[in-house]
C-alpha cells in the first residue's frame, strides 16, 4: 500500500488552489505514483553499489586564477539603480 499524503497541505506548500475535480484527479495521480515508488521496495538490490549519479563521468574543474575585478565606478555605471556609492536592488524579503 502506498504511503498516505495530505493533498491540502501539498497544495498549500505549492501555493496552488485546487477545485474538487482537480483534487480528485491529482489524488488519483499521486496515489498511482506512490504505488509505483513503493513497488521499488520489492526490487532485490543486494550486492549493488549505491549510485549517486547516473553518469559516472567526473566533471572537470578549471583552475582558479586571480584576476583584477571591476572598480566601483564601473560597477555603478553598469547597475540599473544607484544612490551615492550604493547599488539599489529589489526587495527580496518582507
């Protein structure tokens, strides 16, 4: 049996409003997904090493090199809104 879920809580977390028809449809879809996922518990994985990424290739990293950055005046010229020495940015927190 698939694990239970609270659709109202999920909708609130996702910040979406669902009507009754959408709730019914979404509940059926999520139950189907969870049922499939729980069926994976039956797969014998004994002797299989854990895989952290499906692609075993190593991501090449570049060497860090120190280089001169932009001076403050150039940065302020590129900024969309400045007040004196400060760069004004949109509010991100209330």
